[in-house]
């Protein structure tokens, strides 16, 4: 269907609808309009790391874990698999006449809020603390979900959420006003949203909170001036669920439902997830909204449905052939395993205790996370009939390792602050190696109301390992035997330096997580994940949670020495950076800078690593970033070999955001750092590759 034909059909439908019928289509539960052949439709669907809340689906690693892969191609593959399964589910649902929630084609994914504070329970849904990484990974997700011809045959409609400055506290999300400087807004909180708009995302979801005094789902500044004005967004805007009701009930910006509905609609929120937009008929009678404004919102929503093929007959869709056989198929399970392997981060490996060899030994697996399937899932998950826990993964791995004798004990509880006073290790003789699985699960951190074991509405009050888990680990460590610690969770966990000999951070690794952990522990996979956020030493290093100023937060502004820096992750081999060369030593507005660097694998295992390029302004102001990620590339380097990696940086990579939120190319000297972690001394101390640097003069 041509653009002109589609627009003509949209306008024809609108012209034949009554005001009440038009308003009915602006709510997420849109009823049918039989006289016009418009079927009912529920707009609410989720696919954060697999089709969620709609039965069987492949459960991929949680979003924060996907970011730890630093692999755009992998994320695209995951998103493409998710959209195949979503289309298959939709096709089957339509055949059965099922048009209910979670069975449609408009998916409220991805979450691209900046993980500014590690206490935020929903940080696991994000792609970490860096705007550039978030934008790149988020754009890959959008492209994979929406297909290769989104203007004419939209595979799914993806959604950039939650716009904007939405990052906790969860218990205050319906009431708080995120007061930020224009510099922080445009330097940190908005770039990923701009990147997804540039990538063609079909939908943007407004946040619950206010930003700079205006409720986000009714903000003239965010929705009209920036999103549609400066950025030229042409898709539709949806409110977070019941966020418009918050205008009058919690934010006290309006005094009635009709005023709230009018404020949201007039400022560009097209679709209401909730129950407030039916009051638009009353708002129209009171002169608060025009029918033209209602028509504009309706046209945007119909345009999305036309792109998805909802008015052309399902058999005409290029995705109609996708059926049940693709859902949680073997190909997708293998992809989930690949994603888990690439996301797990090796944080510590004293004396190269990992990988474990096949020499005869007694291994004791312990910890409340080892057999807990919730440590695989995180939040917003689908259902898999085959969830491989760490216990199952390691047990299966030892099937072929005849010298390994493995035992298991839960050891202590996941949530409650008690543990055995006398540790029973489960074997007749003491083990040679302990493998302990501790940390968090989805009951301990998550969204408001979902994390039932959280004491702070889904957030964490402290980032340290729960004290009862730490106390038990100290008992284990006191035995003097090697201890391998596997941590699960979606956010940083602060642990003492001496608590374990090796530490793997597994995130919420999805349905094949246990297999991936076992593969890494026994060396069938070389770890290559990198931290998409900083791990502070303790909660005391963090600024007040309710403060949205970026000072002291993330690797870009934090001056204190962290436990582990952004971008960090060890390998079973070693790498070296050599021969950094620039295409030119000077750069001007509108230009670009080419660079190349040689990466050498100096160890004895073929392995992947992530080459990261950071930019620092030599004469920076106190509120400028210390350094900023500006490029990255995951590469495979055979043992003993080297590979030349090339990058091209636009002049915008050197821009500075001023106090008014404007990006400026400030003349002066800049330093390029090519590294495998953010350029901090601690990275080298903990075993990261020594970075190479070069100077660039901006004219």
C-alpha cells in the first residue's frame, strides 16, 4: 500500500466515526467499530527479553545482560527471534479470535532509561549507565523488532520508554518531580531517546513522573518542543499505565480526569494506557480539547495499525507464515545460550583458578541461587518448559568429566536473614573447590509491587550482598579451600575483595543460564562480557537516591575509586593494544576522525574481547564528563594472533553540552583512550588491558 493510499484510508475512517467512537480508540483497550470493519485491539504487550506474559516463549538473558555483551549484532538477532515468536503468537491468536492483552503487535520495549543509581530495582530492564551504549543497543533492538521494511510492513511496533528522566525511586514514581539541569538532561538522560527516534522507533512511552515540573505524559517541553519539534518524531506516544490519572490524583497538576485527559492529549500523548481518556468526550464538551486534536491522535494510532497490516487481512502479511513451530524452537534456544555466554562477566580470577580442569576433585555447589529458577528470569519474562539452573547446568557438565565428584546444598536462604550456625558441606570429606551461587533474584529487585521480597517497593536500600549471604560465605571461605562465587542479579552488588578467589557475574541469564555458567566454569567458553555500569565499593559512595544531578554518578562523573569500573571484564586469555594510529591529529566541525588499533591476543586461548574508545576533554570543567564512550566493537582474536580494528568518529563525538543543553564543538586538546574498560587506574590494577592513548586537537 502506498503512503498516499494509506493516508486516504485513514482519513476516510476518521471522517465516518462519531466523537465517541474516536475517543474509544485512544485507550489501550480499543473496542471494535463494526460498521467500519475496525476490529478490537489491545495495545499492551511486552517483550523485554522475550515475548512476556503470553505463555511459552524463549527466555533470553535480561536486558542489562544483553547490554553486557556489547554486541549489536547479537542483540539484533535476539530481537529478530523475539519478533518471529511474537508474530507467530499473533497469527495463532487471530485464527482463534483471541484479541486480548499480550497477544498483539505493539510491544512496549525497550527500556532505555539511564541506570543512574544502582539501587533502582528496574535498572535490570535498562542497558546500563552510558547514553551511547544504551542508544546503540537500543537501536539494534528496535531494528530487530520492527523488521527491515517498517514504513510499509512493520513487523512489530517497538517503543522507547520511559520518556524521560525516569530512574527511581519506585515508591515515589507517581509523585516525584525529576529536577535536572539542561546540561544533564541533554548530556545524559535524552541521547538514547534521540538515538531511537533516529532509528525509526514507532512508539515513545511517557513516564509516570514529572520532569522540570511537567508530568511527562503531558509535557509540552518533552513531547512538543523536543520529541516532535527538535527531533521530528512521527510515530505515536503512549502513556505509562494509569500515568494520566496521576496528573490529578498524585501530581495535583490538574483537578479532574477531564482536565488530565485534555492536558495529555493537547501536548501530544496519543494513546492512554489506563482509564482517563474516556473523559475526553466531557473535555470536548467543556471546550478543553478540539475534535481536530482527537483526530490527530487517532490518525497516528491508525497509521501504526496500518503499518502492521491489521486492515489488510492477516494472510497478506509477509509474516503470516510464522507459526507455532518457531516459538521456543531449538534455534532460539541456541541463541539464548549464546547470549548468556557473551553476557557473563568474569570479575575476579586469582591465580587463574578458572577454568576448572578435569583433574579428579571434589566440588561442592552451594547457595540459594543454584537451584532457584527466579535467578534466571529477572522481570518481564515469558515461560519456558526447560529452564536450566546452575545446579542443572553443572550437573550435566560433569556427565563427561569423570574425575569430578559434585555435591550440592542450598546452604542458606535467599531472602531471610538467618543461616545455619554449623555448615554441613554435603560430602563425606571436605571438597577441593566450592562453587557458591549467591546474590539477587526478581523478588528482591524489580518494579513497584512486583519484587515481593524488597523492603523498598522494588528498589534496594543498600547495594551490598545481603548480610546473611555474606556471613555464610565467610564461613565457607574460612575453610581455606578455593571458592568460586557466581553472583546473580540485575544491578551492582558490592562484595568484599577477599570473599572469593574467583567471581562471575551472571545477571539474570535466561533459560540457558545454567548451561552458560557451566560452560565458562569449565572453560568450554571463554568469558567476554563487560560491565555496562559501574560497581561502587559500597552504598556510601552513592549520592542521595532522590537527587537527579549526575555529579558523582556513573563512570562519567564519579571521582571515587569503584569496586569495578564500567566496561570491565576479564578473560581466560590476555590482550594487548598496540599501534594506535589516527587518520589526522586535528578535527573540525562537520568532519570525522578515523583511527585504527592493533589488538593482540597474548595468551593461549582463542577469545573475544570488546575494544572500547573513550574521549576526554583535557581542559574539562568540573561538570563535564571525565570520559565518554564514543565507539566499541566486539572482536574475535585467535591465540597468539593480532587484529587491526578500525573506527570512524564524527566530530559530534567531541562535542560538549553547555548549561543550556546545547551541543558545542569546543576547540582544544582531547585525549582518545582505546581500552577494554573505562580509563581508570583501577581497571589496570584488576587485570584489564593497559589502554593506549592519542591526542586530538579540535579546531
